[in-house]
């Protein structure tokens, strides 16, 4: 059988997609491979077709129990003998599967990485010939990514144990250099064929909004996609619960998914969504790795995620069938705070030294900054993402919320100088909110008590609207003119760059002529109901406000550190 025949016979497709054929050929020629392709590109076929053509068995190492089950079911239906080995099997089922494997009854076996070094598994594989080991979601081996699984680090020990070293194939949708390097080194790939297909997903339309009221903005989007499937991602379980129950109250067919639910309920809700029994999935980042649902028409991020990798992977679950789909991100300053909290709370792997833990945190902060920039940039959003992954696209896609908006350059030099001077003249540092309030001339008791009204720059921006002052302040933070400290009470200080503005430098900020803000001013009767819900009062607060309260709230709500929420 040729690879084309296998493609047609078992999968029903006439042609390979970008990258697939080269990877299949590489494996068939006995070469290690590393395939980096975006979500939905069709990575599974790249190892399933060689598995059918190679003489021995193929082991697929996968981190996800639900995914293994789905894929094995699909393969069995297509007439391929396949099985999975993971903790969802009873002891009896597991023994049966292992002995079938040892008897050569399967062509493809999916196995959880923790199982590789168990005695029964090691004994069974002594009796069979393994042609190929395919490591799916291979980024789990890297501590740079949020999906790090320590058990992935033991994969190369396992391959060393085998008398006849099989071909090793690695697949992931994460394209950053650190992760790619980790995969090559830690899996011990030998002179691998590396294929990276384009990350541009032309059918996705990217939108960023900074709505006054997220709930209204979300409802508007949901209504625009009435009758279609969508995923709504939230940062915390609490928000998932609130958004989901509001949707249901408003008559929508919604379900939810997060790490706080029982395995049983998660599985049930996921299937409701996959099989179109429920239209909207409201979830934390616990939902979605490996999910193959083709007709998701929109992915709405109710909160900004922690980095571009996560964002693109989650947003990329829209439009896997290639039809036009929307990826909407609703930003608020609070999202930055929440993500900072998660980064602070990150637990390093057991054997990593404190130095690396600090470095990883620093790296995560940097990635969060780049994500935040995405929400503030006035460049083409698609181009911004592609550049992040090291690709150069057109700087104008004509289809994202920035390409569709007209911007004007606002000269903020004077405001910035007042703000910087105010900070320079302060006897001690204050938070960004206090500084902008004082600059605006607020007479609040807090400001008077601190004597900030005696600062020569107090009230020097009284005629600038407060929201614009905060925009300028955020702009200065994001562009490294101001530095915000960590901790419960973040304070703002000047950087070297700030001094350059005082000594004559000019500074501009692009602002939308017609901001793509929350356009759903008119609330429909549907949205009006239950206005007391806290999701509906989620106003865009300032970037560094309310940190302490939020910490307490999340600390109460979360049990699963650090990132699978
Ligand atoms: P990934 O693992 O890269 O996210 P999958 O392997 O789950 O993607 O494949 C995504 C979808 O694309 C699946 O529904 C799969 O059947 C389909 N697909 C894969 N290869 C092809 C192809 N050559 N032609 C048509 N559809 C394909
Ligand atoms: Mg996959």
C-alpha cells in the first residue's frame, strides 16, 4: 500500500496538506522528524499514515486521556487496530490491552508518558518490534511552555532502553525557539527533519476590544453568531461559572469546563459541546488541547490570556474547517493583574534550582508584556502574531480590528512630561492610579493626606480626561518609560528612557478615531436581565488596581497550580 492509498482508504482524503507529505516521507525513510504546525493543521495523520505502512508497531505518547480515546475510536472505526493505555482503564482492561499489544494485535498504541517505565509495559514491549515513537504535543517537554509535564523528560530514557532504536517523531503547535530547542535536545532527536508550516490562518479574523462592559460586548458577539458554535475562554473558574450561568439565564445553550469540576462532569460537558448538544463552551485554559471540532465559528476571550502562544493556540480552535471565523479578545487592565498573579504563584519543577525559577518567572513576565502589547498595538494584529512566531507576513491583512480602524497620532509629549515630572518631584513612589489622580487634580483625602497637592505638577493635567491620562500612563509603562514594581502595592518609578522625554524627546500615541469600543450601548431586554451579576459590572479598571483583593479571591478559588485552571 502506498501512502496515498492509505490516506484515501483509512482517512478518506485525496491529498495531503502542507507539510504532511514531507513528514510522512521523512519517517518512512527512517529519519527522526519534528513537525511544527498550527492547531488544526493535521499533525495526527503525519504519524498515523507511517504507522500503517511500517512493519512494527507505533507508540504514540500523548498527554491527554480524552484525546487518546477519541483518536483510538476514530481509528478503530476506520479499520485500524489501535488501543490506548492510560489510567482511565480498569486493571482488567489494562492487562488485556497490554497482552494484546504483546501479541502483536495492534498497529498503533497510544500511551500516557507515565506508563512507559512501568514493569508490565516494559515487559510487554520486549516481545514486539517498535518501528516508530511519536510524541504528540511535544512542547510538554519544555519548561518554557505552560503545559510542562515532568514525565515527558523520561521519554528519552525509555527510548535508550530499546535494543532497536525506533524512529522518533515529535509534533507540536508551539513554534518559539526555546521550546523547539528543548524538544530537539530533550527527546534526543538525531539529525531530525524539521518542518514548520506557515502559522497564518487566513480564515480567522482577529479583533481586540476594550469594552466598558465586557458582558455586553460578549453578548453582542454571541448574538452575532446566533445558532453557531463558539468557545468563551475566561481566566478564572469563577468567571467561567458566572458567564456560563448568565448565558443559560439568557436562554443560550451553554456548558462549562474547568479543572474544578469532576472528571465525569468535564467529560460529559466536553462531549455535549463536541457533539453539538450544547452550542457554547465556557472554559478556562484547561479546555481544548487536542480538541478537534471543525465548526467552531468564534473563540471569544473574555479575559486576555497570559501569552501569545496560549492565545493563538486557543483562538486557533476556531475555523478548523477553513471557513471564516472570529477570534475576539476583550481586554481589561484587570487581566494583566490576574496573569501577574498567576506568574508569581507559578511553582517551579521539583528539581529546578531557585535561579532557574526566577528566570522562568522573568521570562513569563516578558511574554505577558508581549501579550499586553497585542491589545495596545495599532499595527495589524495578524502580522503582530506572525512576527511573534518569527514569520513575516504583510503588515496589513485588511481584516483585523486594527486594519479596519482609522488611527490618528496624538502628541502626548506634554502630558508625559507632566507625569514624569510629577513622579520625579515626589518624595517617595506611589501607585499609578494615585499618580494619575493627583495629576488630574483630585482632592481625595488620600491624596491630600499624602501631601501630593504640594507637588508642583499636581493638577497640571486637569483638562485632560482621566481615562486619557491613564491611557498615557499605560502607554509609558508598556514602552518602558515607567517601571512598575511587583508586590501587593505596586509603585511606579522612572527609567532612563523617561529622562530623554524631559530633555526634549517627543512622544506620540496612536488612538483610534472611531474607537472599536463596546458598541452595544443599547442593551437588549435579554442583556438587561440580571444586571447585578458581577460579570456585568466588570468595568475596565486601571492596569495595576486592586491587586491585593484579586489575589485573595483567586487564592480562595484555585486549587490547581499553576496554570491549568
Ligand atoms: P492537529 O493535531 O494538527 O491540531 P488534527 O490532526 O487533529 O490537527 O487534524 C485536524 C483536522 O484536519 C482533522 O479533522 C483531520 O481529519 C483533518 N485533516 C488532516 N489531514 C487532512 C487532509 N490531508 N485533508 C483533509 N483533512 C485533513
Ligand atoms: Mg493534535
